[in-house]
C-alpha cells in the first residue's frame, strides 16, 4: 500500500508510548481505509487500548505521527478528535448514570448559553439515528436502569450524533450476550457499508473472521503484521498473537466423582425489584466435576450467583456445602466454609482500583498471617505473595506496586482469578471466568479449572459462551426462568439442543 493514500481515513506512523519506563506501544504503524472494518488483536496488555486512546486524543504519543484523512493532527483531547470525525466506545462505558439516555447523547452538544435548548429537535434526531441503524433505546430511561447492551447502543448513537466517520470500539462484545453480539455485528456492517471506518478490538477470533476485512496483530507493544482476514484461519491469528500454537480444546480425563459438595434445594431468590428470579432451583455438584450453567442472560443467573456468595437474600430453600447449611450466611462465613467465587461483575466487586496489585491480592485476608503480625502489616510477605501469583498467572507487567487501575483490562481479570483460585476452595464458582481474556490466557484458565476438578474440587461454571460451557463441563444444567429445566451430559450436548432448551423449548432424548 502507498504511504499516503486518499482512501486511508487513519494513518498512524511510528507510534511509541512510554509510561514511566514501560513501552506500551513501540513504533506501531496502522492504516485504516474508508469503509473498512479493521480488527486489532493482541494479548492482554499488548497495547491495544493505549494505541486507540492515542488515536482518540486521550493520550499524546511519545513519538509518531497521526493523520486523519491525509491531514496530520495533534489532538489535545477527545474534543479535538471528535471535531475530526472520530468516535470511541470504550472498554468501560463513560455515561452519566443519573441522566437519561437522551441527555447523555446530547450532552456537550447543546446550543450555546442563553439560547434555550431545543430538546424536541435533539430527541427527534436521536430517534432518527436509532431507527436508521436499528440501535434500540428507551430515550427517557435513566442510564443506571438500562442494560449493558443498551448502554453500548447509547454510546454508539452518541458518537453518530457527533457525526463520527471513524468509530473505535474497544472490546464491545466482551459485555454482550450472544444475541446482542449478532445484532452488533449487523450494525457495524451497515456503518461500514456507508463508508465509515470501524476499528474494533476483540479477543474473539470467530468475530474477527465474521466481521473484519483486515486485522492488525500487536504483541507486547510491537506490531507483528496486518493481514487480510479472508487469507488466515483462527489458528493462524492465535499463533501470530501469542507467538505459539494455542489449544482450543481442553483435554480432560474421565471425572472421578466424590461426595456431594454443593447442594441447592428448592431455591428462591428475588431480584432488586422484588421479582422472584430464582424460582425453585435444584442442583447438586459432586466433588471432582465441573457443572456448567447454560442460559440466556436474565434467567436468574446473576441472582443465583449473588445468593450463593452471600450478597443477596435467599427467600426460601437451602444451600449446603458438604452437607453444612450455609443459607443466608455472610460472604465471609461462606468463604470460610470453602466456597470461593470469581465474581461476575469484576469492575464493581473485584478490585479496588486505587489499591496496588499486592493489596488487591490479599483484599479479604489482610488481617491474617503472614500478611499481618501483631497488628502490623508485613509488607515483605504481601509483596512476595503478589510476586508469586503474578508469576503463576502471568500478570503483566510484574509490578506488585502498580495500582490496579493502571493494569490493562485483561490483566485486572487475571489478578482477581489468581486471588480467588489461590485460596484452594472446595467449591469454586466461576462466573464468566474468561470474559475479556486473550486466547492464551483463556487456555490457561481452562486448564486450571480442569486441574481443580481433577484435584477433587467441585466447579460451578456460569458462562454465556456456549463453546466454553461445552468444552469444560462434565454436566450442563440449562437454566430457564429461574429453574434448571434439564441437565445434559457434557460429552453429548450440542449447541442446537442447548439453544432450544435455553429458549424454553424441549428436545427428544435418546
Ligand atoms: N496510564 C497508565 N499508566 C501506566 N501503565 C499503563 C497505563 N495505561 C496502560 N498501561 C500499561 O500499558 C500496557 C498496555 O495496556 P493496554 O491497556 O493498552 O493493553 P490492552 O492491549 O488494551 O490489553 P487488554 O486486552 O487486557 O485490554 C499494560 O501493561 C498497562 O499496564
Ligand atoms: Mg484494553
């Protein structure tokens, strides 16, 4: 490709970004054409969000040149980027919760002071965009009350409202259900068909194959290649990204089953609005097995998880661990009874962003030996512990003193995983355990969960990724409207049967 080409909407040349002494981006080139969907692929911490934050004016590059439609730019902030036609939907949304959907969309775009805002006109324009691109929203709802999927649609309309022609999506599908992902793919296609440029960061290789025209692969801050997606397989992409071959299927021996480790009987749990979301659920897990829960979002999974970990009241029914009743105990009592939890909502419940990685690693254990002795914190023990875990779980960079908030999205996940799994629980609840992780890290976590099972732990896996559920589970329990409607053998379950059951249908059993 020529160096300067009028069909290129974005040209980034020789981009380097240094944080302290750490090179997050190292001499990266990226060009994106008009009407193209360009994927950015790379391991957790590879430098993808950093590169896009530079493009969007959030960071200035330490070195390098950015051109938009052939014109060299130097953005002082996102405001400048928006003026040049850029829009970004971030890894963590940036909406204002108490404001309505429409207010969020038009925020900052209202007419100047003194002239009263023509709200009606603004709303009409918002709804026109919503209809044109099939971005379903409830304009008058407050952002705090809408689903994650809708928050994302609001972010997209917000960018389109500001006339974005170059749209950056940082892991848009990590927080979506499979149904929402299919919708988003159609929306992105129609935007590209209109000549807009789309840059999308995703760890899901099948999405890249389904969606993108070209893909740029980054490894540890360095660009490896830009490829035509049609010319490469998912395996090729994985290998370029990680630098070795990746196993997509986790090997596991026949399960050796022990006693019942977790038993849920006739469980009833209400959601925040008082609606019964878990409605007479029965399920038991034996030591040495992985049971996966498959279901469409909103069928009681979140309430079940919260009730199991002591964060939500059980209305009736019982939860037992090794025959010991732990119904409605506190999170700490439940933990001490041998149940650990990789929480679903890791931004809210997982990490304290302003604490260091080392502090986060002992969040629930800071009063215990060896981390505390005679009422004083033992810093050396805390740091050593963090170093060990960071090594085993490949948290990058290996800096126990880093603030959790400055780690990349995927590395934040690894910190939580390390902390929760390390406690060696009898029962491990893994909710969306690989959300936001790269394929290499997923492979690692999958092996780890199987190892736990082989060691005689009971693992309850809750995931929207059917592939993940099918790959790992010895048994698959389908949840529908708060009940387990059927349990299938993990070796024979297929996507079609699961899909039917998840939608409330039935299947013929052989
Ligand atoms: N503000 C910052 N201060 C210090 N280090 C930072 C900062 N922002 C990013 N980094 C570091 O730069 C590296 C790249 O981070 P980045 O967020 O770009 O990764 P990523 O490719 O988006 O990863 P992920 O897939 O996990 O989201 C990480 O090691 C991260 O810790
Ligand atoms: Mg990122």
